[in-house]
């Protein structure tokens, strides 16, 4: 499995644990805060995944160009 896959997966698991720990905010009625933090974190994880994929692709292209 590539770095661009397993690092975001680990971060998703971490987000799940932290969401479970912070569920009291949800029960207290702070819905916007709770889901805002989760949504922002998900967006960061998704962007990280795509940037890491792009970096891997560019690295492979650079290595292929050097071999030629």
C-alpha cells in the first residue's frame, strides 16, 4: 500500500476516535462546532491524499525521465 493511501487512512481512524471522544460537544447541542471540525478535518485529509498522489506521480515521472 502506498503512503498516499495509508497515511490518510490512519488519519481517518484518528478522526473517528477523536470524534468519539468529543461526542459530548454534540450532546451538548454544539452541532455546528462538532460537525464543522469534523468536516474541516475531512477536507484536509482528502486534500492531503490528492497532493501526496500527485507528488508520487511526479516523482515517478522524474525517475522515468532520468532513466531515459
